[in-house]
């Protein structure tokens, strides 16, 4: 869902994203899968999206979310709106990286609908 919302809410995949501490802080400690982006580096948004999908990179997901919506929280709102648009009945997002949170949930059926 993070990829879908990022692509639908940007008009230029060549825009640059500078990785910030906010985008990577705490992810290693949570044992999140990472693409390996380091604060201070700059990439095209397209490359960040590849880092998100090829490496399942939490750092890339947060970077894309902040670039596209200004904050992870604002991006999560977009994700939940998209879930409603798609008619998902048993899905709610609290973060863009898929890490455990009691209010972050989905079903196999809803995930299949997202993939479709």
C-alpha cells in the first residue's frame, strides 16, 4: 500500500529525496528490514521506491512517505483513505513500514485485493 499511495501522489519520480535522521531513526532498533540508506544521502524518488520494494526497506518507505506527504502520519492517512477506496474491510494502517502495532492490521483477503 505504501508503494501504491506514493506513486499515486507524486508527479515526478526524478524528484530528489535527501535522507534525514527522522527517516531512519529507530528502524535498526526495531529490527526492520532496511535498504541501507544513510542520513545525508540524496537519491531520486524512483530509487527510494525501488529500495522499498526490492529490499522491503523500511528506511525507503519512511523516506518516500515523508517526501510525498510531509510526514509519516499524513501518509498513513492517505493509506487508510486508499484502503477505504479499495473497499478493504479488515485493514488499518498505523505506519508505512509494516512493523507491529496493535492497530496496524490486515487480512489475507484484503492483501490480495491490494496486490490485485
